[in-house]
C-alpha cells in the first residue's frame, strides 16, 4: 500500500475496525485501534490522528460511543497554589460502534431465514452470511454452529413419489 493513498483511507479503515471488532461489550481504546491499523492495514499513525478521525466520524453522525475520563492536566509544575482550581483534561476511550441491529435481532432474522421452507439452501447460506456481516467478529464466532434444519420431509417425499 502506498502511504499517501492509504492515509486518505485512514478514516474508512478506522470505521471498518469499529464495525468488525466493537460493540457495547467489546470496546477499543485509541491505542488498540492503532495496533490493529498497524497489524491489519500496515499503517503507522499517531494517537492524535486516530482521535481526530474518530471525532470526524462522530461529527458525521456515525453511531460511535465512547467513555470520557477526566484527569488532572499535567503542566510540569509541582506547586499547587491555594485558591486555584486544578485544570482537568478529557481523555476519550472505550470506543465502539452502535450497530444497526442487535445480536438478538440478527439471530431472529437468521433463524427466520433458516427455517423458511420456501428459500433454497444456497440462498439461505448467502443470506445468513450477509446477515452475519452486519455484526462483528464475536457474533460470527457464535453463529458458526448454526445449520439449516435438514429438510427430511422434503427428501422422504421426493424418494417415495413415483
């Protein structure tokens, strides 16, 4: 990847990482996002760039949630004067993307597709994969054991029909 070209795509990579790896129970810090960018996209950027792009995504109305933590601002002076209020700086962490569908809603949709008698198996498989892509990797690991019910009645009827 060329660095000039991939830098332009950074905001999309960050959104993709949030889509793949986050939900309310699985959150990422800026440092973790930075590590995933380095490993999966071979991009090295600083933490401030990550924050700026996350803020841009939030400004664009992406459903990104985070936790705001306040800590004392370190200005290098050790002497605190009486009567002066200590300044605090906000640190944003634990970012996650609010998905359009909850895992429960996706499970319901997948079950509906799986148990439909009017959808061919190939189309069922494609629809389940598309529905899984609407969530993150943690959902996929749970749904890998879902198989469409064996349509034994259809198979038996076709064997005995003359």
